[in-house]
C-alpha cells in the first residue's frame, strides 16, 4: 500500500522500532506521523528539524480544528498564509509556511 507514493520519507527509529516518520514532497510536508504512545516526546520536532536542515522553505496544510498540530507548527516558526475550506469535507484548513530566517 502506498500512502505517500512520491514522497521522500525520514524515519525516527529507536531500539529497532519505528516510532514516527515525516513525508516530504519537494518542499511540502505531506505528513508527520508519530505512534500514539510516543507523542509529546519531541519526535515530531526532531523529524521537522531534520527536514529543515536541507530546505529554505517548507509548507503544509493542517485542519483548523487540529489545534494541537496548529500550535506545534506555530511554535516551530510556521505562519498561516491562507485559510480555506477543504472542498472534500468542508473542514477549515490552514496553509502554513516556514522560511529560513
């Protein structure tokens, strides 16, 4: 099964167990996924910093109702550049962008 077919994927592994990964399509973050029992331990931050090292700009989309994720990206220097409605499900979605200062 191909979840992110054209993405480069970076994996966070500890003690032989994959605990999270980030999928990147060019400069677009297709997703950060962390095992539920490993969340809030800095894994997402480490994965994000890993991709920031090789990019001057990153973008992503996140639903407004996912305040935990929105706050995470704001803390990591992303700015909301657009607010729109997802046509597929009617949810309000933010486009967020990070630029190397």
